[in-house]
């Protein structure tokens, strides 16, 4: 199993074109980077980036996804070659998505993984807090998440399950701001989760990280031969990669922890954001590059997967989980085991 690189291009007006079997990145006709295509699993372009047609054709032939995001990290388009997934697997996926009992069981696993991992983030924050009052507040939120976990088996349908997930998310984000170091809380104050657009710096950073995580999860789902559009927890809508969003739930805490690290180590400051008229807050300029580098470095870190009992780069774990989803869809396992932080 090989972890191919994702190339993130963030410099405005960059021009990407093909040079034999190498990707060349130019800015104002000055070559800034050359990368052999066989090293790449995806190319993600943020903002105003130009691409040559031959590069698009070669990337499609080699199965390299070309992803277009706007300057704030919001998904715009994705270019891919012919789908190579197993048609029998996708047929089974479509059938199981129409099976209410199966969909509820799989969706429950996604939510359980998400809540359990988010609870671990809070428990770690409570242990590390030097303020007893704040530690107790964080622990109470963690206890609320534990109560949500206990309630999951009783959820009789997807609407109830989504309600439990929404309440758990509210409790989680209500306490997450206390994990920010005290002297940064004014600049990175967080009053719950806001998006489209984010209304504070913390949410702007999370949204940017979530956009990269979403791309990784969609790529993992497609690599496993599944259809990213047909999910179980998230409702199916035109243009929505519902299954990729399902898979993403159990990994959101990784983006949350990285956001906290970047803030608490002063790698991201309040000056790295642009507050627009109307209240939208956006991550700007060089700060986006720093976040991209930090995300890529995080994906290279190795940890032991609970089922495989062997060390893997973190960036490969979404693919492992996507393959476990495929096994569950095919009926090879009775229940999907979400990835849990240890």
C-alpha cells in the first residue's frame, strides 16, 4: 500500500503544464517546481491556477485527480478519468443504501466513531488544562458526549441519529474553544461551528482543514471502488459526495487537533485572516501554505491501526477505512468498525 503525494498549488496565477511525464509549475514563466507524475495521487489547486489541456489528459489517463478549490478552500470542481471501481460493489452499495436497517447500522458506526474521537480530544484537553474550573467544564462536555454515545443504539431511524449527532457536535464545539491557549482566546474566540462563510478565525481555519480532509476521504472512497455520491448518514443530493462526508466524520477530530496545535504554537496568528464586510472571516496568503504543509506532514506520521495491528502513515487510514466500508457493503463483515483515536 503506497501513500502517494497530494500536490497543493496555492500561489496565485501559477501555470501547471506537462513536461514529458513530469508536472512543471511556473509562475510568471519562472519554473518553481517539477514533480514526476508517478509520485502524485492528486493535484489540488486553490484559487486562480491555470492548467494545460495535455496535463489534464495525462492526469486522467494516470488516475490522478485534479481538484479545483476557490481561494478559501471551498470545493468548485473535480476532473477525473474513467471510473475503474468494481461495478458489482457499486451495485451492492446502491442496494444497501435503499435498505433502511443497513443504512442505519452503518450511519450509527460513523457517528459513534466521530463522537468517540471528539470525546478523546476533550478528555486530553481536560488533562492538559492548568485551570481547574476550565478542566471541569471540558470534562462535563466530554460526559455529555459519553451520554450521546450511550443513546446511539436506541436511535430508531436516521433522523433521530442525526439529531443525536447534532447535539453532540453542539456540546463539543461549545467546549473546544477552551483548548485554545488563554492569551489567544480573544483572537480565536469560537461561539459554536459556523460555515459558508465562517464567522470567526477558528472556524475559518477549521473550514480550510476540512476541505483538505474532504478531498482525502473522497479519493479514498473512489480508490476502494465505491461511489462517493451515495452515502448512508448524509442524505443523497445532486453534487454532494455523501459517502465521502460519511467517512470524513470519524476523521474530523484530526483537523480539529491540528488547528489547535497551529494556534497554540503560534504558527497561525490573528493577522493571517481577512475579516470581510458582512462578517465573513477567511484564511489568507502565506498562512494557507503553512496549513497545507502542516497537514501534509501530519499525514506522514505513522500510527498503529487497531485492526491491522501494524504501523501505517495516517494518510493511508482513510483508504483502509474505505475498504472496510466496501467489505461491509458486500456482506463480508456484519458491522463496520470506525477508526478510533488511541
